[in-house]
DNA sequence: CCGGGCATCGATCAAAAGGTGGAGACGCCC
DNA sequence: GGGCGTCTCCACCTTTTGATCGATGCCCGG
């Protein structure tokens, strides 16, 4: 298992970040950067071609496929490399899809170089490294009753978060106001709040909706 | 003016980003990286010590002083170096304070290496480089009537954004509901909306309030 | 010293939102 | 087939919010 260096693929749309990861990892013994990808699609291609042990994957790409989707595509194949998420910010909305997609680890870009190198070795061995902040939130998530909204409820809440009235929401979704109010009542119960603005605040905090 | 290479200070709390900027810029002729700073405070110290032409400044640091404050501190001194903001995301809330603080340019980290190098040269000459996305938003900002809220209005809106009712806001600020409603009416007029949730959405979009 | 912006409060009235307690239709799974 | 969750809708009522008039005191700059 230790007869070759760990072969690494760097996937990030920022040239500066790619150069930085390369600079940090190339000084470590036992690592080889075999390729870089500036898009998620390209990362999936390169990973599928083989010859890679660990993929360092950003979550945000300029457009097209995002990092979680790429991770799912990569890990779906037999003999796939491990995927280590290396991103700047962590919210529930980012972390959960990535982990569900089969990421082996989740690091933040402010990690010191030693931690990054250690995480790559851990990932190559198939074990998990989580940034402390991410681990904390995941634990809280498991403790809290899982309050996931249905697809329709999320649609309604997203429009409400844009400042639309019940009337406008009902028009946009081709519903009656009664239905919108019904959805909102369920949303309030699930989120433990009692007004639309509080629901938006809670959902933003939980990463259920964006912006 | 061209008798020495451009002396650069890199200020960013991410080791990876520092390494990346260094890797990108060191390959360019006429550039010398004279120092790195992992905190905004350290950047101010190093810049004050002299011997620097251009500071590459991130806006977000882990804690303490942020990049805009550091920029203000650096540019306040006579003979100060130019400050070029190099950050990941751009919102009004980030851009405006940095520019008011005296930044010479504003780039995003997804800029290609050539653009970064060109911006450093431009900054060293005292002229401005703006990322296209930033330039766009600044133009829109100038066209739109500048709707800045008063301190009190911002306080009220911040609490409203946390989901509090008028009653709760009035308690928290030791006011009557009448006063809160009066502030809200002014806020709606300034933001061009007609409900609290829409005001929160608009204020988040404009960077007037956070999270 | 006067005007204007700011912050504070009051009273009404109309509209919107929220609370309660339903109900029917659909799909899914055991 | 029966239960469960989701999505849809209705009626009635209370509370909250917003709109529109006000008013007062304070401070600051021309």
C-alpha cells in the first residue's frame, strides 16, 4: 500500500488557490500532484481516467456543476479516488450534500499546511478528517430533531424570503392563499417560530435557504 | 521610479492563499515578496515599517481587525504603500468600506494570474484596477439614490431580521410600538418596499445588514 | 436663531398575516 | 386495503402589521 506516493488531483476554479495547494503539498514527502482541474466537470473526467488517489475538491465553481455534484459523480464509480473537500466557508447547506455525496473529509481553507497534509494521508487511507467547526455543527445537527422542509414548503419559504406577500406567493406558484398559509403554518411548526420573518431568519441560519 | 522591483506584502489569514499568491507573483519579473502577514494587525505593523510598495489585502481575517480597517490604518500614514484588495466574494458591504478606507484596487481571487500581476503594477503606479463585477455594482450604486439608513433604523431592522415582532423590538430597544412602526415606515420608504420581510431581503441584498 | 434631520410618541383604520379546525385527493409502502 | 405523508383548499376569528394623519423635543449647521 505504500509502494507509491499519494497521487493528488486539485479541483478549484481559483488559480491562486490551486497554486497555493500545490505549493503547500509539493513540499511534503510522499505526495505527487498529478493534475489540476478548473471546473467540476473536468475534475470528474480526470478522476474517472484513474491514476489518482485523493481529489482535493472545492465546493463552489464559477458555473455549471458544483463540488458536491462532482463528488457524487466521482465516488459513484468502483475504484474511485477519495474526495477531500477543501472550501472556504462551511454552512449546513454546503456540508450536508457533500457528505451525502460521499466525501471522505471536509477541511476549511484556513487549515494550517500540516493539517492539510495529514488530512490527505488520512483520506488516502480511507478514513475521515473533519474540520473542528464542521464536526461541531454535525454533532448539533444529530442532536436536534431533524426539521427538514418538504420541497413545496421550501419553495414557499424561498419566495417569502424574497419579501413576497402570501398573495404574491400564491400567484407565483399557482395556488390559493389558503394553501400558502397552510404551508407556512407547517413551516412555522417545524422551525419553531411564529412569523414569516422569523422563519426566514431561522432558515437562513440553518442553511435551508440561501442568501 | 523603475529602479527597484515592486515590493509586495501579502496579508491573508489562509496559508494556502498566501502560498498561492506568492507562487503566482514570484514567477513575474519585477516583483519581490518582502513579507507575509496572517493577521490584519500584523499587516498594519509591517506596512508602517516601510519598504513596501503594494499590500495585497484580504478582507476577512479570522478575528480582530478586518481588512477594511487595516486598509484605513495603512493608508492614513504619509508615504503609505498602495493597498490592493484581493478577496473571494464581493458584496456592497465589503466593497464600499474598503474603497472608503483608501484601497487602490479591488480584485477577486478567481482572477487569472496575468490580471493579478497587471493589477499590482497598476496599483504600484497609484492607479486603480477594479474587478469587472465590482465595477458593475459600483456604477449601479451611483445611479441609484443612495438610501442609507440612520443608526436607529439599522438597529430596528437588524432586530426585525432576527424575526422579532414590533412588540419584541420595542421591548429590546426600550421604545413604544408606535416608535418602532415609525422607524419601519421610514425604512420601507427608503428601501422601496412595503413589508418587513421584503425590507430584510432588500437590506441583506444591499449589505446594509448581515447574515 | 431658524430650518431640517433625527428620534420619540399618539390615534385611527384597513389590510395582511397567523391560529384553529377541518377536508379531499394523491402516491407510497407494508 | 389501510395508514401515512404530502399537497391542496375552505371558513372563521384574532392578532399583527402597515398607512396616514398627526405631535414634541433635540441637536447641528448655515
